[in-house]
């Protein structure tokens, strides 16, 4: 199978190689089950195999075979919960194969193709539509934060202490305080960056023209939901750009800016290390927000 380069990391573990070995069979089985005509994979993939597909009636769709990580375990449940409001619609789901059949955003232009402030306008319009009350099966943000707090010191040591101890201490303190003092709980998305919001002009006017894709859902307070947009480099990677996004989103969505800042620091540092990989851009964001005082 011609895999996108972004999935090369999967070959580095036994679990990843097992998943890769099963993909051709699962792909054929899903195509047969849902009577799909499937094209070559989308190249911009990092955590799943996604392929353009057509239903028997010609409807454009996407077949997605997820890598079996925990963060995306409840993606199908989140999409079903939103039911097409501000997010792509789930057409079918095969839990055993972690396979999702999704409607296709067309033209599919990513939000980061817009000028930064116009892109923020879109996010400010989308987020309140995604803030729906939710419970099981979604993992609570407080539970997820406890895992970050537990793992971060060991990951930092294992990676050779790639950033200052003060960043780690600050992130741990913030996460501890924020997790236990949250406001109202809604469905939030750990990965709603500007590459995961796509133009969907071809879908109904009351849902578009922009829809969220690829959620990594949790239940938590609204302030957490701005984290991926604030930290993501897609709309500009500089101290001024990061602080501007935090200010606009917090102000115009009526959020507590200090809580949004704290969640951004904690979550971004937690995601700055993945096994043996260090993500310097994320560490820079943490420094910029901590040094803004």
C-alpha cells in the first residue's frame, strides 16, 4: 500500500506494524461492506489512513482507518453527537476496524488559507456550536490532565530534559489547579487547529461554509477548547501572533483569559514530547505565554 509519508512513524513500533499489516484487508472489507469506490490516500495524513471514496449513488465521502490511539478513540461518538452541526457528518462506523465513513468537505480548503483574523472569525463562530453538554463515553478533561501530570516528568527525563525545569514546574502547577476548578462541562476538542477546519461549500448552507474534522474529544470547560488554535503555527508562529489569538478568542467568546492561557501552557507542554520526538515549536509557545507576565 502506498502510504503517506506522515505515517512513516507507525513503522517504528510492533503495534504500528501490526496495524499496517491489517490495513489492506480492512480497506477491502470496508469498501465491500459499504459498496465504495475508493481512490488513493490523501497525502496529508499523520494519525490515520484517509481515502476519497464514492457511495453507490455517487455521493463523495471519505473512508478513514484510524491508528488505534486513545486520543481518537471516541472520534465517531463526537461526530455522532454533533450530528453535522459545525462538524463533518458521520455516515457509518465500524468500531472493530476503527473505520469511519464520513461525508467529504468540498472544496476542502483548510482554514489556514484565510488571513489570520478572518480565520479567527470562523473559529469564533464555530466553537459555540460545538460546545454541547456531553458525558459518557467521553474522557473528562480532569482525568486526562491527571495523566499528563503523571507522565510529563518521566517523559522530560527520558527525552534528556529538552527544556527548562521552570516550564515543567509551571505547567504541572497550572494543570493541577485548573483541572480541579473547572466551569461547566461541554464537548471539547484537543486538536481543533486551523488545518482541521475545512471549507464545505458543497454542503448545505446552514451548516457551512466551514466544518471541523478529526476531533480528539474530551468533556471539559470551554476555556480548554481554544488551546489548539492558540498554539498552532498555522495562523502565525510568533509571540505576538500567539498572544493575539489568545486575546481575541478569550475576549470575543467570553472566556476567562487566564484559564485559557493556563490550559494552553499545560496542554502544549504535555504534547511537546512524543516518544523520542521533541516538538520545539510547542516549547516556544509555552515560553512565550509564560514570559508574557
